[in-house]
C-alpha cells in the first residue's frame, strides 16, 4: 500500500473559533495574534514549537465577559 504524502510539521493550534479579542488582539480560540496566524505557514518547526509552548501563558490575558447585552437588560430592569 502506498504511503500518503505527509508534511513533518507541527499542526496549527487553531480550533476553528476565530474571534479576535478587542483588548488583547489575540484569537480567543488559539490565543495567537493576527501576525502569528498569518506567519504560521512560513515559520520553521522550531518557531512553531516555541509559539505553541508560549500559548498557555496567554490564557489569563482574556478577561471574562460580564454577560453582555443580557446582563445590561437585567440591570436595567427590562
């Protein structure tokens, strides 16, 4: 059986939740910046590995939302 063509690269940390946080300017899904996402295909395996190791440290940068529109309606009594 023929082996399929494969790339020996670190897979992207993308989880298909692509929303850029307005304050941190990081993707709320994978925690990468727009520049890091755009450069991913040009990064060396070493650069990708270093970035992936840094991502867990970024998790605390996003503050939790306080309920958005629904919370405003509750506070205003509507």
